[in-house]
């Protein structure tokens, strides 16, 4: 379902399995191909330690600034389909993954649903997300 006006959306990409850079590139291309959506800017890719204390490989992370006319629920479904297309299997929370896509901020919206919280509750605790968003803020209209 589409909203009537395109809104700025910050989407976090992360990968720690397989060809991490290729998974991020595939995610960027798939986001760009979504209806009523365009990639405005992308942050620098950075490598970070995994969250949650589980032994696993380091992540490559990147923030993407989108403008989209999709509503949050439609964007979430699209993000999950992109993850699955890159081989994401949801087995454990904070476990390793080929691709993770999180909606971090969606315009000025605040949502609190069982499977979708906006702004993302991890934003305050993830310094790398804050750095990446700061890098992109000048591109927001």
C-alpha cells in the first residue's frame, strides 16, 4: 500500500555471512527497484562487532536514506522479501545472517506494533547507526 507523499526513511543494512559487500549491494539495488521509492544517499560502509554477545563474524553495516511513498507495513514486507532473496533464514535473535534490513526511522512517524517499532528501539544504543544517519542528514529534504 502506498502513502500519498514520499517520506524520508532511514534503513539500516547489515551482513556477516557470505559475501557481505555483495549482500549490501544487492539490498541497495532491490530497495531502489521498489515502487514509489528511490535511494537518496548511502552512508559509508563500516565493519562492526556483532551485537548480543554471540560468537559470530563481524558485520558490514550501512545506512540508506530512501524517499518512499510506501507505508511502513509495505516497506517492512518488501525489506523482509529482500532479506529472503539474499538467503536470510531467521533462526535466532541477534544471530548471524546474510542480510539484515531494519527500518530505523520513517519520516516523523511513531509506530509500536508487535513486529514493527518506529523509530527502531536500537537506535539509541547503536553508535554506528547514529554516525551513519548523521552522514546522511544533509541529503534529507
